[in-house]
């Protein structure tokens, strides 16, 4: 098996849902129609298309792929407030195949992604004959679509976001998940927020059956900022 470079990224949750993730060994996969940024998929637009055409590719992506969002570091106070239950939650440190992750770009205003003429011709032929975007066409457009999927406005740059786009497979009660049991995601650390009341012992018992070591940390605040101490 060839070596796959991996990156550690961080996922902020309330204690309740972080514990659920640990027990069930999975992360929820969001769908594009249910994310918290109303400008999602609208900041970077594919150039050269009619409005009804330019909507087809992102729409088809949202029907085939979900999105999981991570941060570059655990030390982002606003993320603890917004997603970590105001520092009462838990941050999961996850090791993920680097090829599956793309870093989000932050821009000041909407922009256009130029499309080569040959690709536009392929697209126009395909959608005018079937009104569908085929997997083959997806592969051709991948670098350009990725820019649409990973461009956000500057107001979100505090999130220091990385994204993965898992394929939507079997739904459970209308929701999708990425499994820790696959080789794509490994739980490496569990970080308890400053005001988290979940006992470290409880977390230690939950991760005791995980393959490989999972470190447990507690965020501690001091005059110079925040640091992690073993829990």
C-alpha cells in the first residue's frame, strides 16, 4: 500500500454530539442545502455560462457529494463559542488523508472562475442533450468546481477552514455520515473546552477500544493565552 500523506484538522462540537461521534465512530456529513452560509456556492461562479447553466454544476455536486468542515487549529475562540457550545463543548482532532482535504480561500467579493472553451463545449453538449451532469463531466470540471466549493467571503476567515467532500451514500433518517472505521478518518485527540464538565475519565473509557492512541486534553486559559494540558 502506498503512503498517503495525512493532515490533522479539528472539528468543534457540543459535548453531547462530540460524545455521540466518539461512541458511533463517525462524523455527520452536511448537505449543501443545509449549511449556515447563505452565500454558499455563490461567491465563486463559473464563467461563460448562462445563469441557468451555471447553477447546474454546483446543484449536481450537492446531489452527489456532501461536505465536512474542519479548522486548521483548536485554538480559535470564536469557533469554541459558535460551534463548541461557548467553550463547554469538545473539539475532535482528526487525521485525514491530505488528498481528501482542500483549504478554503477567502475573498473580498464575488469572483468568476474562467472555464476553458473546450470544457464549455463539452458541458453545453451534455446538458442540452440530457439536462444532467455526468460523472465524466464532473471529473473534467473538478479543478474549477473545487474553486467554487471552497471559496468564501472574508467574513468567515476566522474559521481557518479545510473541507472534505465525501460521496453521499446510504442515508440514515435522512442524514449522512463519514465513518471513523474507514482509513480516511482517524480520531487522534479529544480536547475538552475550558468550561466542559464532561469527566476526562468518561472520554478515556470511550476511546479505550480505539485502535492506536487517542490523546485527551483540556484547554486552560492563562495570561498569555490558551494552552492544552493532559486531562
